[in-house]
C-alpha cells in the first residue's frame, strides 16, 4: 500500500525558511521521479518542483525557482523541499507525489505552511 507522509510545515515569518520532508513507502521509491505540489485555499493544486529518480534532473515552477530546492535520499525513501525567502503567497498545504509531470499515487495528508508576520 502506497503511503506518502509529508511533514515539516508550520508558521514562519516572511523571508524565513522551512524544510519539508516526504517519507514514501509501498513502491520502489528509487525508480520514480518525485514532485512537490501545493494547494492554497480556493485554488487548484500546483506543481512546484520535480526531481528525477536518480536526482540528476530537477525542474521548478516559475513561482518558486531560485527560492525552493527539491532533493531526495533514495536510501531513506524521502524527498525534501527546502524553502527559502518565503512569502505570504506561499501559504498553502504542501504535498508530494511520484511522477515528474503528473501525480501517480493517491495524495497524502499534506503539511500546512503558513507565512505570516
């Protein structure tokens, strides 16, 4: 059974940083590209960043490029999202999933990120 468990969210001031983690199980993690998404209230889920199975290739949405960094540890079946220079508009629930462009598995519960002073 596939499980995606996101963690690391919280309340942070504008300009601050957070590091999100996503622990994956139930599939061969090292053979899948992984991605991070977010969904703000009243908005559609947005693809933010993707990383190839080996970590060699990454891709970012224009809204987060230069501020967010996706990485992975295949030994730990975990994908990370380092978020710097956070803005109020980054407030959303953040999710991970397998796949480079489209999500493959059922969504996890996500982790809430709130950027506010």
